[in-house]
C-alpha cells in the first residue's frame, strides 16, 4: 500500500532518542501557538527548528496559501518559506526542502510544484492520524530535529526579557509580549520564568495580574510613619503589593504639585531621575482630585491611607500601607 514505507520510517525514528526529542519539540511549538501566532512567536518557533530561518518572521502579512507567490516575489526559496507555513498551519502545510523532496521522490509523491506536493502529503496525514497529529510531528521526526537543551529557547528568551525589569521600567509592550508567551507555557516553564524575575511587583503583575489599574497617592504614601517625605516608602509599597494574590497593573503615581520641595538631599536627586519625568507619574494639587477622577472612570485600586471624606462616592479596592505591610479593603462611600 502506498505510503506504508513513510509510516514505517516514522515509527522507527520515533523509537530513537532523536525522534523523542523531535516529538517533544513539536509539542512545544504547538503549545506555544495555541494563543495565536505573532511575529515574535513565529521568530522563536523558526529559530527552534533552524536558527537560520528566524529572519523570515520579518515578512509582513505572510499568507501560507501564497507561499509559491511570495517565493517568486521575494526570491526566498519555497523550502524556507514552507517551514513558516507549517508553523502557522500544521494541518495543511509541510516544508518542501531537500530532505522531504528526496523522500517524496522515493515514495512516488509528485514534487513538480508545491501545490501538488502538499496534495499528496495531506493524503499521508489524513490516512495516518493515529501516528502523527499534524505535519509538525511528521516533519520534525523525519528530519530528526532536536529540542534545544533545557526545553527550548522560549523560556530563555522570556527570562532575558523580564529578569532585570523593575516596576518603573515595565512597559505595555513588554507586559503584553510576556503574557502572550507565559500563558502558552507548561507550569514548570512558568515557574522557572517567575523565579527569575527579581522585582516582586513586576513578578506579581506579570504572573498574577489583577486586571486593574493601580493608582498610588504618592505624597501620602511617602509620608507614612515619617516626619518628612521619603521615597523608600514608595519602593517598599510596590514590593509589598507584588506579594498579593492578585497584583494591579499598570499604575499611576499621583503627587501633589509641590511634592519635590518636601524632599531632602539624595531623595531629591532620586526623585528627579526616577519619578519626575516618568510617563506614569502625574502632578496635581490637590492630588486627591486626580486620584478619584481616574478611579471613577476605570477599574482601579487605590494605594493610600486617605479616607477622602471631602469627596463624592467612589467604588474601588483600597490598599492601605502602614510602613511595614499592605492590606486590602473594599472602599465605597457617598
């Protein structure tokens, strides 16, 4: 029966160490793409199969159904482009590289063009679903592609992206990219990444996101337990918030307009370098007005020890800071 030799070859290679590694890599790629393919994800998946293919992800609006057309237009070989096609839709597309062409010829599979090649190989896939889930399994096992040491480069790339990020440097692009990758990983990979993040608030925001905005009453928090303003309270408060079961992000820190004049010595320099020009730090007098205005229009948590008795009703989660710990309470007042 036609295709029997292909299945026998596949079954034989699966039993080898390289075959096991290839199946493992196939599962990593599938798991990684469950949330949908982005440019960054495709680049990492291509690199796992062949580091020389990573740059293919720069092709904009790539459509696997137009692989042949794109090949003619760009001059990039179908053997390379079809790897990206397989990653995006492994049920329909298989790389037509030297190895697969040679195997196809041996099995009398038409290789006159990519469409004919795919039509024949889809029959192989359809008739042998008990052996391989899709073309990623088939291709990686037959070509004996191995998973990278320590699972894959996905975890290492993600660690590099966030391990040194602090709460003042975490931006929306990093947050969205991280969450996209993190949600596609196995629990063991998630733990490894989470353990690598040094800033407690960043770790909490990325791995235990509350889906809420954090509004910090900067002037109020800086004065807690002290006769004068001290920025160490704000750094401590963010670290403590990072230990909560759910962590709100992004944040806005609202200071009174004249806050900087309450600072002494190195505190003033630290404020100028880290806070004064930060896009999420705002100044308003009184700060309470801006804090409550933002809270009314968003799903917000407020970090402050103020009770806001002089202002209209606001519904939000209130975080209290006593200088040593953070505790949460529901805040609603007319």
